C-alpha cells in the first residue's frame, strides 16, 4: 500500500520512516512546530532533513487516505477525520492509533532500535 515515492532512492526503510514520523508526532504533541525535532532524533550522520520528514508526512497522509476503505475492513477507523491543510498531525495520530502504532507500544521500541541500527 505504500507508494514507491515514500522512500526516495530506497535509502530508508519503512520502519525508519514510520519511527521518524512518530518522533514528529511526539514533538507536535509537545507543542513544537515544524519537523526539525523529528529530523534530529534520527542518527546525526543520516541525511534526514526537516524537508524530507515533511515529504514523508505528506506521502503517508495521502496513502492513508487512499487506503482508508481497505484499512477500514481490518481496523476501527471511525475516529479518523480528514483535516485540511498540508500538516495533518491529528489525522496521522488517529491513523497510527487505530493501527496500534504509538510510542507506548512494544512496536515503538522495536522501530526505535531499527532506526538506530547501522545499515
């Protein structure tokens, strides 16, 4: 379901992208603006920039919206509301929550470990 454009040049794993977006979500929940916080949580030697995190965010939002009907057959998506504007953190938060992917789950720790592993 993820579009090929999600990972430019295949440099980053889906786990790294999702973990980075979860970092961004945490910073947003703390009242931070922008994507700098998420980009610095990744290995400092990586090429993840705030612009790349914005790009991933936009692609993930579009992908969730396109796959909504399909995902709705397996997950309870009743709480999800599409938001206007290019920064849709509430919508991303709702999708991640419905899919069971949030910082307090075991999956979060697994993603964080994968994110920090050398290639």
